[in-house]
C-alpha cells in the first residue's frame, strides 16, 4: 500500500496512491461467524500483521449503525498497517468511514452508478461470473474483478459456481486485475497456475485458522509459486 503514514485516511485520490495489482495478492474477506467483536477484530489484526494485502469488510445481516461501528474499528486496524479497506456493497458505509473503496455484486447498484457515487478517487471492485459481465464492468469503471465462486463455499453469501476455464477466459479478455474467490484453500492455490490472476480472496481459510500467522505466511508462499 504505497502511501505515506501522513496521508492515511485523508481525502487524497486513493486510486492514485495504491498499486491495485499488488494489493490484490492476498485479499481477506471477513466473516464474523460466532466470534465476539473483540475476537473478530483480533483475527483481522493478526491477518494484517502477518501479510494480507487487502481487507474487505463484508456484513450482510447487521444494522447500518452496527456496520458503521465495525467499519470504523476495522479501518483503525487497516490504517495502522497501511492496508486498503474495501467495504462490501455499502457505498454509504464506505463514504462514512473514508474507506479505500467498495465492492459490488450483481444485485447491487449498477456499476456506472456506483462509480459516479464514489467518485474517481476510490477503488471499485466488481463481482463477475462471465466474460460479458467482466467486460461491462471494465467499461463502466471497475478497478478490479472478483471472479467466482470457484469452489463451494459455506459463507452466507449465495453463490453460483464459476469454472477455472471461465476465469482464464476473463483474465485473457480484460485488462484490469482479476482475483479468484470462493472456497479457496491454501492447498488449492496451485490450481490457479497459468490463469493470470493477480491474487486470491479468502474467507474461512484465514478467519477460521487455528494459527492465522502461519496460515497467512504459508498461503503467501504458495501464491509466490503461482502468481
């Protein structure tokens, strides 16, 4: 995250200060499971401390006030480690805490509308399951694509499978960075060799790890062999 400490959290153009391709390498998507807030935040902090390159706060079943509270606390952590914070779905929360950007899916606002609302200075990530969606997202202002679910996932987010062949077709077609998402484990990372992705997003593999420090370190080693 190429930003001086004095600029973290300011109104500068975040897109200009971040090497998006690099920060997508190990993308942590949060899930609270049954953790207390303290344990939840502690796990995010441990992941940031040990090498995740980007954090997305994803909350599907909380009030707006609770989402804001969590986002504020998570951003305190990510700012400390100079890691970008992306907010899932909620442009209002992204703006309220001055997060680095927002990630939207098929059922959220149209891509062009999301770009207009967040402005040119913030990062816009878009979920894509097809080449058509991927090319549309690129044309309408997406900075990166999240492609998946590649493998079955037990998160509460409803997903449809996306093949690795479709993933390859998307990376060949668009010029913006692409990450793979959905049920990805440390031992499946080798399957992404020659896909030309820029990183992977993980949820349970990191959030539920017995030793987060070791899990992040080992995952980065695997990614270094593939990316």
